[in-house]
C-alpha cells in the first residue's frame, strides 16, 4: 500500500536443484500425464479424513434435517472414516518404500474427495433451510413444492452416501494387506501461539546478510569500471552458483547499494526463470524502467519503447535466474538493449555454467559457500532472538553441528534456523541433528535433508496450503489477503475451537511458512494492512512435487491430462478464435470433479459466456473460479447451480453490467471480487442475504450499498444484511452516496476500504467489529467534525475495535473527528495515517475546540487519550503547522513520520524546533520538509509532490484489489 517498505530478503527456500538426479522435477509449463508415485508426493489423506469426520459429526448433530435411513448411513460412513483414519499416519509414513501403499492411499483420497462433495451438498441444504426459515411461511411453502423439495433431496443424498460408504468399505478392507498400525487419538497438529510477524520472519535486511561483503565489493568494483573493450558499450557479468547459495540476494545487495544507484542513470530488474521469451522480457524491462505496464503494445512499438528508454542512458540490468542456453534468443535480446551509454552493465544470475558461457562477455563470477563459522552466525540469528543464544550454550553446540551439515548453503541454514526458532527443548534440536533425513541419497551440495526436515515439521493443514501454491508460476507475487481467501475457498482453513477467525488462522499459516523461509521477498505497506511475497524457485519445485497429481498447470493444447487433477492453473493462455469449440474440447479432457480453475497471469480472460456455461455444466463441485479480465457481458443465471462455489473472481471485466439475482443462492460463497467492473450498474438487491460472504470488493454505479428500494435509508429490522462480511472494499463508485444503516448490518465487518467515491457523504455509525478503516479520495465525506453554527453534533461511532485508520485526499477533513479520541476507539487505535488532505490543519487543539463551540464535557478530551497509538504518519498536508499541546503524553508512540508538511516540519527540527520537546520521546522519527517543493505554491503541493502522492495512492487499494489470485 502506501510507500511500500522493501525489506531485502536473503534467498529463502530450499535447495533441491540436484534432486533431479533422484526423481526428475516437472516442468511447470508442461501438461503432465498421470505421474508415477514419487517419494515426495503427499497424499494428505489423514488431513482430509479428519476434515470429513468433522463435517459428518456436524451433520449428525443437526438430526432434524435427516431422515432415519439417511442418519444411519451417515453414522456408518463416520464409523468407517474413524477406522480408516486410525491407520493413515502409519500408511503415509510407510508409503515412501511401498508403491502399492501409495496407490492405495491415492484411491482412498479420491474417495474422500467424493465423500466431501456429498457432505458439502448436505451443508448447502442446511444453509438453504436457514434462509428459508428466515423468509417466513410463504417461502417455506414455495420451497417445499419447488424442484428442490427438501425430502426428495435428502433421500437422494442418502443414496449417494450409501454408495460412497460401500466404496470406502471396499478400499478400507485392503488395508489389512499392509499390516498397518492403528494410532488412536492422534489429533491433527496445530500451530502454536501466534507470533508477532516483525519478530518471526526469517528474511533479513541487507545489513543482516553475513559473509557476502567481499563478494559485493568485488562486483560493485567491476560495475564502476569502464569497459576495456572499445567495441563494447555494454558488459555482461555472469554470477554463477548452485541453488540456495544466495545469488539473487547478492545481486540485490549490489543493485540497491548507494554507490550503484548513483553511478547508473537507470536500473532494471527482471526475473527470467524457465522460459526465455524475448517479447515478455522486453515488456518486463520496460515496466522495470518506467514502473508502467505495457502489455497491449505490439512488438514493433515495444522495441521502439525499449530503445527510447535505454538510449544514451548508462544502465544496469539484472537478469535473474536464467536457464536458457539458446544463444540466438540471447543475441536477439542483446541487440535490442545494446543502445545504452558506454559503461552500461548486465548481471546474469544462473546455476548453469553453460548459460554463463553463452551470455557472458566477462569471466563468470563463481559464488562460493559460507564458512562453517558464517553458517553458525546465520543459524544463530534465525534460531534465537537477539542475545538469547547466550542463555542456551548446549543448544548452540548442537546448532553448530546442524549448521555444518548445511554445507555452506545459507538457504539451508536459514530454513533450519527458522524451524527451531523459539524452541528451547533440547530434544527438538537433537532430533534435527540426528534425523535420518541426513542419510538420504544426495549429490554434493544437495540440501534435500534440510528441505525434508522443514517440510515434515509443518502442520498437516499448512502442508496442504503450501502444496496449493504450486498452481502459481515461478516468481509470482502473492498477496496475503488473496492467498488466504483461496485457501479458505478450498476448505483448508476451518474455524478453530477457540473461535478464531479463519482469516487470522490463515495469517498464522503464512507466519509458519515465512518462518522457515518458504516465502521470501516480503514487501509491506506502511500501515501493516497487506504484504506481498514470492516463493524461491526451489521452494516452488518442492511445492510441485508434493502437490502432484492433484494440482497442474495446463493450456488448451494439453494432451494426456491426468484424471487425478482437481486443481487447474492456466498461467499462459492464448484464447483461440474458436473459443467455444476449443474450450469444450479442453474441458472434455478434465475430470468432472475439478475444484479450482485459475488464470494467474492472464491479461485477457474468457470473452464469451460459453466458458462460464461450460464450467457450470461440467464442474458442479468447483470451489474456486477465477474469471478476472474476462469480457463477457452477462453472467449466466445458472451460476446458482455451482452450489459449492466459495471463491468467484470477476475483477476487471469492463463489459459486465449486471449480476443475475440467482447469484444470491450461492450460500457457500465467501469471496466475491468485482474490482474494476466499470460497467456494473448495480448489485442484486438481496446480495446482503448471502449468509457466508466474507469478502466483497466492488465497483458499481448504484447509489447505496446494500441496494435499497427508492427512499429506503435503513435496512428493515430482522432482515439479514452482510452480517457475515469481514472485508469490504469499495473502489471508484462515482454515484455511491451512502452505506445503508440498520441493525444487523455489517456487524462482523473487520476491514473497510473506500477509495474514489466522490459523492459518498457519510458512513454507518454502528460497526462494532471494525478494526481497519481506509478512506481515500472521497470529496464529499464528512467524518463528523462539528458544525460551524455552534450546534452540538451527533458523531459518536461504535468502532469498538478500530486499530488502523488511514485517511487520504479528504478535502473536508480539517481536524480529527471527536469519535476517534473517545472510548472505546481511543483505547484500541494503534496506527493513524493522514495523507494529502489539503485542508487538514490540526490534530487536536484547544483553539479548535473553542472555535467549534464544543461542550465542556469534551474539553477534557485530547490527543493524549489515544493511549494505545504506536504509529502516526502525516504526509503531504501543507496547511498543518502545529502539534497538540498534549502530544508529549502519547507514551505508547514509537514511530512518527512528518513528510511534505513544510511548516510543521520546520517547527519539529531535531533539538532546535519549538515542538521538539513534544516528540523527542519517540524512538523512531522521520521528519522531512521536502526542500524540493515550490515555495511559491503557498499551502498547496508542488507538482512533484502531487505526482508522488498519485503514485502511492495508485499502488494502494487499486493494486491490491486487482491483484486477485
């Protein structure tokens, strides 16, 4: 979001480059037939069985909905599941050496999936009955005589359960062949207490990278040198080393070094990865140079744009993770970029010396492993809090042995250090040091043991979530919100017994994966709302291995598609002219039980309703359907037949005008993304009744949300209205005037983000669960400042849990609203960010109180009532010139930023400013008056600052909303 914090990450992941000599890694762009079982493939059978038991138990508790025969069949199914589950832990452990057992587990898992489909259909029936019961007698009568008669449905489902149970009995009977041990009463492992993200992530800043200073200085010295060859304007340095050694980390240290930034006119970074597609690389280079996308330009214009950007500029280009040995392709790209000023440089990172020979104009720089002492230093930093290692000398001694086994690879060291973080039981450390995984057959420098140890230590649910990440291409940029929504869409996150929110559990899963460096390159927004991250390509290889055969990346021309595939990703798709015919043929190759269809990178999605219609007809058990960037004008009303759909993404469809009313029958739907739907006129009137909806991102032309009858200002008493919603994003709704009030409306809403709604004039007052409020570019919105006629205003807000507040580009904001410094909000607010509010003139001052004629009961209030406030950032508010008198009483404040507020910044100068004593107690201070601003512009921002504001705002909610997975 605002002013992204780029936290440099040392290469984080697992090195499995040499695993290919044991069992070949799949090409992610290939269409794979049914693969032979491999030791790394996961069955996830125990995890699925445990989830099924939970669902069966829940249905049995709801005895009213079940006929006697159905109840008996469900009881029998539960008994069979319990018996099978007891031997699954032993079966999953033994399958490494028994291919017949692997095959048995595969059959069992297929049966489990089919059983889950049936139980989820029953769950839909329960949700439907709840809706019908809320609708009164007339709706109950209509429902009974409808085609979905409840009695007929339950008898039909009873027959399905019986068939599933008989099939499961038959498979379970084969378990006796394998002499499996019963392990009773073993719970699914759960991750420990939630740990603060800032303390537990294993990524490091540049200053934390150990053992690479010499390498960095040598490479920078080369970059500063002029070319010795007068024939060459541009030199190419290959940086070579095995996977997991830290090539990308070293390149980033060089790329961001102040000397390098100053030396080159332009710097560009492109991740090449497996496919050396010259057209794609041209686009990526232009994007890196200009920070603007250029996807729609033809190749001739792309080449001209590239030359314009590089011509007569001394540039540095990093081509990271290159695999292609095709010299012709390299020469084609080289000819296009070789137009820079003399002294331009290219750094190529690769694992392959042949690639280095093809591309390099200089001798390759071979990166070596860390010394044992350097490995131990890295390990200690990852395994202990600062200074804690002094308390545990015995653990450090064991850690020395573990670090030595990592053979100089920082990736392996960080992974195992993260694995043991906060674990002080000596047995845990000894188990890692003495694990049989170190005895696995491996090549020199192979870190498969570290990979196996870290992966095996994950909880069952997190393993399953991690495997699903294989659906995304290498170097894909994940967003925490959307990835968690997709995990939820597959039912991989279930409510806990402690009644934790599923989104919070998902964040804990992310923490666990970040802790062991399975995710890297983390970029935070300023206020802690969102973060983005990537997977190291070796970790991606691991995800591919464990996810087979359930997950696969395909395209329309694929042949011999495995019948085991249930999750389909289409990262690179050229839509055929005969879309309907080709889509139909492609879908005919897929199993009817597909659960996921994703388009991670696609610019142009499906253009006709036939794609959606085919999905509806064929894949009735689909949970996640990604249709972003599509261009069809209408969503078929038959969408309601996808009863188990949980995640639907229609973002960036510029043509769709309406959603069918039948979409409100998707009672399992949790995520609905409608960002950038420019032509969408309105949402279905009863969309608020969707009882499972948790996240809604919308761009619409309607005047109120939820849609109301003419003249209706409040939701009628007793009517369900968004009372399951946790996240609401409203972007670019030019006609929207209000969020409708009413009891039971938005009662569970935790995050509300509103951007570019110029007619929105007020917010609901009753948002008891709200934790994050972001409002940007809303010209008519008055947050409740008191009126100038001396009348007492009613601006009390029930924002009892508000933790983060971001206000930007609000012309009517002159002073902070009263409700912000009143209880309970004053006790909970942690972060406050105010930006680009031209008329904002005071946080809270006694003079302002008098001018507003506030009552004596409020005069005692002040900024010091924000007792929990830790972070305050004020940017580009030129009228702001003073701080409250009680500013010094904010004892919890640890970070203060004042930027683009020249009058205030001058009064806050360190040691000499008149307000210095009010803020001197804050540990982390950043004060900038922006001397580059135009002094003649008065209270307004210079053009340069205006552009800066636009850039960060454009990267905020719009980018987040559009980066759906």
